[in-house]
């Protein structure tokens, strides 16, 4: 059996991506900006139902500019979801802000609204919250948004992993005042590397575009009054994104089928419990993650066993409060147990590649069962 990867880029069989990239070459428009960038921005904005979008070189760049638009200042406290990749947090550090980490709840694996409310009680002056939709699973976005509104705080939605997921019928990446998507190589669609900042505030998105092109003033020479960044997406990468957007719904359907197959095969035997589908949500199932039910079986054991069978699996994100760089940062929880720590210690991400066949997935499932049975 060939290697079964966790998640890799999947170009359309129709060759949409090559068509748009070829157009860029044919017009000699391979530099940043151009028709592909414009159309990709329009396509994402239309898909999720938001007024404006700015294509960036990465999801991290989009989050960084979201924080600047939200008015972050050096020394400000920013509430951040604990269970996430460090790319959610790093942009706050770029601006000298101080992250305070909010624990997860088991229903979604995302930010616990109760812990967020508790954090506001301790730090009532906080004005920015970054919530994440982990592995494509929507957080309790309406509850989180309501708490932010109550405390006059700006919600930034890190939807890097959740393009195409919906919460109460509304697309993720639209609940925050500012929202960020990622098109990194392993995401549900890719531009090889890239991101998108989206908002209903068209003036603020225009400002982000200005910052992302080195803050060049609109005069016939180089004039700079603000710090700028080289954050815009290339016209070539945007061409890939335009093509990928055409097959996004297909990718979501395949990811969902992968999740359902794992759930049907593994949960009845109590080997694993899949990441739950939150009420009123339709996740894109970017990664099929699960909890190992037997406390005596570690994620490393199963990962190493599967590796010997040419199958790639990974740990759940190591939460921020356990990272050495954040040892001095505050962490807010409401449950006696640290939920995000528990999810890390017992969680595993299973192969979720959209090119994986049903035969290959059955092979993965049988090897997971063998790995667990070998410990009994």
C-alpha cells in the first residue's frame, strides 16, 4: 500500500488551477496582484457571504492585519483560544500584545464561552478576542460574539481551518468583525501558501490592502507615512485558489464522507470517539480527529504503529498554556479538568486526505483496530 497521508493538496481533475495560472503566464502578469487576485477575493467573499476580502500571503498575515485593524496596542491583553496552532497567537506577539488563553469545552473542542466570560471578569478592559474553529468544527460563535458585544470587545474569527463550515446556517469566517482564512498546503483548498482577510467593513479591508503593499501612499513617487508589510498574495497563487474554489464543495463532501466512515466503523466498538459535530453546525471536517477512549493507550503508540504501516496520523494541537514560550501567560478555565490538555493527551488526527480511496480508509480503520487490540 502506498503511503496514506494526513492531508495533502488536491488539484481538480478538470485542471481549473492550470487554466488560471496559464492565463497569468500568457498575460505576463505573474507579480503580486492582478486579475486572479481580484477574482479570488470576489469568489471567497461571495462564497461566504461577506462584503469584502483581501488576499494575503498567509493566514497569519491576515490575522496580523486583523489585529491591527482592531486597534491592538503594545501591552494590550488579547483573549485567545488555547487549543490551536501557534500561528493564531504569534501575530499578537508581533504587536507586543499579551495573550491570555481560554480553555476549550468538550462539545466543540473550541473556546468555552463560560471561560471567556470568566476571563472578562478578571480582565474587564480587554478589547480583542480571537476564537478558532478547530479542525473545521465551528465554535459556539453566536455565544462568543454575544459575550464580546456585551464587553465592547472586537471578535476576530480564526477560520483558517473552517472554510465552508456553517454555524446556524451562516458561514464561518463571517461572525467576527474581522476574519481570517488559510490556504496552506494541507487546508481544504490551497494556493500552496496564502490566506484571506474578510470583513463587512469595506473601508477597513481597503486599509489592510494599503498596509499589505508596504503602505505606499497614492502619489507618483515612493512616500510612506505608516509601517507597511509585504503581505499580498501573488497572482500565480491566486490562480490556483480560483481553481480550487470551484471544487470546494466537492472537497467538503469527501471530507464529510471520510469522517462518517470513521465514526461508523470506530465508535460502536468504543475504540475511539470522533470529534463531536456541534449542535446547529455543519463542519467541513477538514481533519477527522478523535479521542482515544482507553487511558492506557497513548496517541504516540497508535501514531507509531500506523507509521510502520505507511499511514500518517498526528497528535492534536499542543495547547498554548503548555508551550514553554507562554509559561508566564495566564490560562482561564471553568472545569476542574483542563479540557484542552486532556484533548491533547488523548487526541489523534486521522488520515483525512481527499484523494484517499474507500479501500485505503478501510485499511486505516483495520490497522487502528489492530493497534488497539494488540494492547489487550
